C-alpha cells in the first residue's frame, strides 16, 4: 500500500521493537522468530475510521431501523441512559476484540456517550486492555438525562494521560459544531469529530473563518452536503469518513454519493462501520458495499444522461479507503496504514486457501471482493500478536460472552425496553 515500497509476490517483512524494520524479497535476521506466511496475503491492518464502540452490547438490536430519531430514542434515551462504566467497558472491549478478529488494527471510536469521567476512563481502559490501536473521541451523551458538565474541561486531563508520542490509545473530541469545545480541543492539539448530514445541519459563516477548519477535523457521513460546503471542506483539507452500510440503512445518501463528492473535491475519504445495532465489526462488508454502491450510483448518473459522470471505483481505491485513508483521518498516516519501514508493525495475514478464495489471481481483488473475517489468520499490532492461527490471543471468549450478555440483560431490565428474538423490530 506504499507507492515507494514494491508489491512482492514473495517476500519478507522484518519486525523489530514493534516497528517494520525492512520489507524485501528475502531478508536475513539472526535469532528471529519466524512466522511462515506462505499461502497468505500480508498487508497493513485495516482501519475502521468511525465506530460507536459503546454500542457493542446492542448488537443487531435494531437491524431494520431507518429512522435516525427512533434509533436515538432506543440507544440513548432508553438504554444509554442506564449505562454504567462497567457497561461502557464491556461494550468497548467486545467491539475491540471483534475488530481485531476481523483484521482491524486501528479504530476511531466515536463515543457520543461520555456520560462522566468514569465512563470515559472505562472505555479507554477497555481499549488499552484489548491491544487495539485507537483514537477515542470523547463526546456528550445524547440522552436528555445526561450531563456534559465535565466537558470540555476533562480534555486536559485526558490529553495529559493518553496523548503521548508512544501512546497506542489516544483521545480526541467528538465536538459536533460546538466552537467553544473545538477551541478547547485545538489548544490541546486534539482531533475533532463531527457527524454531518447536510439536510440536518448547516455550517454558518463562522466556520469559514481562517483556522477554524483544517486537517484536525474529521467529518463523518457528509451526505447531501451542498457544494459550497464541499468547497469549504476541500479548501481546509478536512478529513472525510463515510459509512456505506449505515448511510444506506438510514437513507442518508443519494446518487450524489458522499464518497464520490469527497474524491471529486480532492479529498481522501475513509471507511467506517458506524454501529453494531445493525451490523458488527467487519470492514470487508464496508468494502463490498462501497464498491457496489459507488458503481451503482455513478452508472445511474451516466444512464440518466450525465456525460461526465465519475468513472467506476476500483478495488485499489476501496482498499486505500480501508487502510491509509483511515490512518490519515486519525492523524496516524506516518505510523500505520502501509507496510513501510519505520512504521508501526500493524500487520495482518489473510489466508488464501479457503474454498471461496483460491486461486488468488489478483491480491487486491481477493481482499476487497472475496475474503471474510474467517480468512484473517494473524493480526499484529505494534509488533504484538493479537490473533494467531485464526484465534484471538489472550481473550477468554466464554467469559466475555457471559459478561456482555449480563450487561445487555441488565440494560434491558433497567430500561424496560423489549427486545424481540424473532419478532419484527425496528
């Protein structure tokens, strides 16, 4: 994934002290631990650029929802209002473990449920314990019962504790359009996340002032955004993340297609999974959806008579969106996203011997179109193995299952929400 480092049909990757030391057709290293990657595709770990990890306990609770406000009523007003720090820890830990299992080594954790400093600390502890690389975005809880009095004041403590050069887990601000909060975050050199749907939010003239928008900003969704806002985004060089499956689920996007708008304006959009209430930790699903949706939308524009409609997306562009573009959104493009000597050793090995995969004639096409999470054999983050031979390392799944199920049951009982095992649900 690095234009300066040739793709190799057969090669070696040397990892030393948590970093990639060399990539070459053949390397010699005395006393090295050797991992045989024959029959695998070795590549950078996937980057999930937008995920509400605190929703892990609510997996598939609302598989058919298409009303944003009905979704908020359940996840925030009903269930989120009863979240304890324990529930925050378990949901985040579950999402992190599932992400690592699926080859995701870096995640931007969009936490719009930072109910207290204790809740934030619980989420950060879960990320640290899991071994994943993460940018945890602290944000006000959405329900009416929650207080955000501790924000943005708590950012200084969090920056001091977590935002060091060597931190695998760092902190940013989920600030929406609150410029006072933005100012506090910028003073601490934090990234700022805003969920932005064009017909539900507008950027006033104050956002066009010099220095307000920049590479420190991450805008998610960006659906149905007017052209003057896209120009503002492009001029400022903001980061764009899109969520192909959830944007379709809620009906956010149309044939103008946010990913393509970002590309047309010279930006580098990244992919996020967004939520577990309908989906789960699977970037392969997002890659499949992006490939199909972009081609469908652009061909519709062409068949409608738009002579200069954008060209169909390539598998190479999809994989960039799932790796280096996500690293750039997180401010980590100098550390992860490509197999480049000097970068962090966030590496995955994907099996090619599965019946749905072989023969692997085109490596990038195989990753984007064929493999699934079960084909992810090995996952390494900062040189530490987090999955090996198809199994997560140092994760007691039976214990995690029991704890998460107990957390879900507590939230359902405390809220009075009725979850349907077979019946129709939103």
